């Protein structure tokens, strides 16, 4: 499949009807932290029925069985360092030709030695959470004091070991004011990629406040600005792709004026300008956002083998204890429907960006109970024009 120009949207090489680009495996729910926004409601002990080593290896066989180009695999949790067989599983996936990454928690188990072991076994990238720029905010999120102070040296160890560091930041109404300072830290930590997650109301996330639609729009436009200096991706905000295409089409304009943005954008932009005035940050060609969505290029497997379109969309397509991942991904009705833009309702169903955006199906489900309802945090009003492709051209 052809890729678009560097400034458009990146279509993955995989035919997303046949195989995912990214597989996230929640290898355990055990975790020492009690994060407020954790989708998993993590436990201190592993569930007695969590997938065994042999079942994990069968899962990795199944992922490799999708064929080339193979999906990327992220072993997450809970905390994957709670599994004694973690290095074995990473090595197994590597030998099956899979690109392996980890999403651990920062606990006393996240030592430099364990990261070195993961790297030696074949892990290429590590994602670490940083949700605030201060101990009060970050530790408040994580539910335990001291996590913030441990996170910064952990990130330095990861980079020092030659692993790619991704920093994940959850944005909520309570923490948005710290976003510019988090950006500063992400740059200082030499992260390879900043993943900004727009909270979905599910699990413990219910206790936090998601941003209203107009502020989400402000943040997405600010992230387009940031992407000229740092590789950025969004999680559960596919409308970032719509914003990227709109900005590309608009060219050099007064962004706040042209797009009717609010005070949050102006404040974030001013903070970015301050940072640029202080630092001589080199500009970069923005990393085009990937055209994947729940069940369309993306699949999540929970600790018991349940297969979901997303970790934030708690409706399973099936379980690995009854069917193969390949069968569920390709044939489960839920997955097939999620790959069909004609199933979308509300504004998403008539939107000219529906083929390249489609809205967060997890948020639609979390807010309305209907996974095909319109994205609740998108301000865009469809114009009735032709459906657009990944280059922003009419199809
Ligand atoms: S209306 Fe839906 S499909 Fe259109 S840009 Fe918004 S979220 Fe995306």
C-alpha cells in the first residue's frame, strides 16, 4: 500500500482487514501501582487464570502467523515486570521475527538490570508514563508517592541502554495546565516519541475529568505545532488526523483565528513560544499520524486471553482459549463492523474524514454505550463534501 507524503497521514503497509499493525498484550494485571486512570483495575497479585508461558508463546506464534509485514507487539500490564517469564517471552517473540516493546510501570522492579535483560532478549522500545511535571501531579495519578522521582532516572537508563523511549502522557482537566512543562521534560529526556492519551471514561478513568470537546480541539492543534519539534502521536484521539489534514490544507495561517480556537490553545501556544525562545530546538518534518483505529490495524489482548478492538473498548471479539487471534481479528463481527465506516453514526457517519479518522470508538462506547456513535469530543461539523483520503484528497 502506498504511503502518503511525509506531511500527510501514514497508511500502514499491512492490509488492516487481514492483519493488525500493532498488538498490545496485557500480560498480567498485577501491578504495585494504583493509577487513577488505569483501564485495568490492576491487582497486587496475578490472576490465577492469566495466560501461562505456553499460552503466551502460542499467542506470539499466532501473531507471527499473520505473516509479513508482522505486527508490532507491546507487552503491557498491569506491570509486565511482575511476570517472571518476561525475558523468555520477549526472546520468543524476537525469534519469531516480531518487533517487541514493553510498557512497564515504574516500581522497584523496573531496575536498569531488568531493562538491560529486556534489551538483550530483543526488546527495542519501552514506554513509560509521565502524566505531570511535578511529583504532586504524577504521584497523585499513580496513587503512590515517589514514582515521579523514580521515573526520570528510569527514563535516562532506558535511553542510556540504547532502547527507544516513548513517553505516555494522559491529559485530563486536572492536569492539562502542566502539559507545556511535561513537553519540556519529554524533550530533556530525549524521548523518541511522545504519546498523548486523551482520557476515555472507563475503569478508574471515571474518577477523572475528560476534557470538553473545545479543549480537545485546542490540544490537538497545539500538538500539530509541537510535532514540528518532537515526534508526537495521540492515543484515543483519531481526530488528530483530521486536524493534521486541515492544517496542511490551510497552510501558514493564524491558527487560532482560522480555526476559532480557544484560550487553552493560546495559552499552550504561548508556552511553546517561550520554550522556543529559550532553546534552540531544531525543526523536524512532522511524523505523520498512523491511520489505525480500534479493530482496524489495532488489537488488544487482556490477561485472560480476551481479544478486544482496544484496551479502552471493553467489548470482546472472542477469547484465545476458544479461537485463534487471527480468526477473531479477521472474522469477529465486531471487528469487521469497526473496519466499515458505513457503520458509523451521528456526525462521524456523514463526515468527509470518516475513512481516515472515524473517531474514538472507545470514547463513543464509554460515553454513550454505543461503539458506533459519533465521537463525543470532536467539534467538527461535516460539510457534506466528498469523503477524503489519507492525503486529504477526495476519494
Ligand atoms: S466527526 Fe467523527 S469522523 Fe469526523 S473528524 Fe470528527 S471524529 Fe473524525
